[in-house]
């Protein structure tokens, strides 16, 4: 959901609460539980999972390795669930022509730097830049080139915008900010 008026443009940025992240966290959690149950059942000599009879999997070395993979998977899964619950990467971009200020806000990981807020004067914006890399993993990213600060990405690298969408977004933003467009 974006909001625009004559003087203000606010664009909301989605964070890590994506369907793919939910799916990967869930799959990884279930898979790692499976590995851990197989490792524990080989140690105890009981069948917790009926697919693998415990006498066929010896605890040393297969059971230990399965337990290690299960524990490692649980750690990675918990990391994914934490980034989803904290919604890391979400925020907004606010362009205010009336005050001449650009605010870029993102949520990070918990800690003293959880809130990431960048503010710039509009007169310091040199251009809107489109970076295009074609190939198997095509990547189209929109940047804002700021004098003295370099390029700041405005879209996620995994957003997968079509060439027409990225060009339209760049043209609208460049027109709103009254700056040129560069393509790399």
C-alpha cells in the first residue's frame, strides 16, 4: 500500500514476512525434527519414526550425524522464525517535496540499532539509478544516488520486477523528485 499526494510520496516496504519465508521455515522445522527423532531413536533403540527401523541406523556414526543435522536445522529454523516475527527489512520510504526531505526507514534485528532511519535533503539527490543484470538469476534494482553517500537501494534485490515495472517506478519517482534517471 503506497500513498501519494502532490507534495508527499510514501512507499511501504515489505520485510521478511513473505510466503516463501514461512514455507521454508516450516519445511526446515519439520525436516530437522525428523532428523533429530531418527538420531534419538537410534540412541534409545526405539522406533519414534516408523519409516526407519532403529536397528538399521547405528548411533555411532549415523545417529550422531542425524542428531547434529537435526539440531543445526532447528537453530536455522528458529532464526528464520525470529526474522519473520521481527519483520526484518520492513519499513517505508517517504519523499516530502514541501520540506525537501527524504526519509528511509527500515526495521532491523533487535538491539540498539533496530530502527534504521536515513534522512537526506532532496537537493542532495543526484539521480535515480536502475541496475539491471540479466541471465538465469535476473536482477533489477532501483537505487537513489545521493551526493556524498553513494547509492541507496530503494527496492529489494529479490523483488523480481519486470523491466516495464522497474522503468515505470523509476520514471514516476524521478519525475516526482525532479532528477534524471541512469541505467546500468
